[in-house]
């Protein structure tokens, strides 16, 4: 039961059923392999094998499994859409809050550096406003990015040499819609 809950919270909604089925199938394959292997070894060896695989499973879980407690599936889906459209560096939402990230995502990938709830709320407002014309969306998006760059430069520490400015090339309506909505692009790739 716990494994099913963990799997359902880690998969994106667009490919949830496929990955849920794949995960269940791998569980069945593991059960068959263990049944065959344990038939050929002594009871003592099977005890040690079970303990070893349990410890390896616990370590993999601690390192790679994010904590999705209290997070909506829509927010995880929103983060996945940013990933699928190659715009992940522009995602600032709750899914990359350090308290929700796995150890691997925090230490190796350093996703927590993008977490900014204020910027995320502003992005969300732009994404939800379907009444805006493409030109208005482009202006609002440019203002957002300028504000983000200004804040980045104002918050430099003494040892910080700064970073690259976040710029998006907005030449036409298609660029605006690709960055702001993301959903149509993500659906088109699947």
C-alpha cells in the first residue's frame, strides 16, 4: 500500500498510468526472481540477502525519493511541464522547496537554488491570465525577468561574482505562448 502511494505521487499526470503499470510489473518480476533465488540457497543466506536488499532499498529511498507530503499533484505536474518544455530554470514553485526535495536533488542537482515563492506567484498569475494579449504577456514577462535580474544583482554577497542574467528571447507570439503557458508544448512532446 505504501509503495503504491509513493509511486502515485512521484509520477507526472500525463504518464501516470503507464509508469504505475511499469512499476507494478517490476514488483512482480522482483518477486519471481526472489522466489527462484531463495529456492537454491539456505535459510541463513536468504536471511542475509533479505537484509542486504532491505538496507540497499532504504538507502536508495533516502537518497532519491522526494517528500511530497502536503504538496498538490497539480504542482508536481506543473514542475514536470517546465521540465518537458526545457524551461525548468524558470520554475520557482513549491515542488523545489528544499523541504520537499530528495537528498540527490538538493546536494547534486541543487534545485533548491531556484526556489522563490514570490516569483512563482507572479509567474502563476501570468500563466492563469488568458485574457491578456500576447503583447501584454510579453511585456509582463519581460518586467518579471528584469525584476528577477535586479533582485539577483542587489542580493550579491561579497564572495559572489554574480551569475548570468536570465533573458528570454521574445520575438513573436509563439515564443510568448511557449514560455508562459508551457502546457501545449509539453502535451505535444508526449
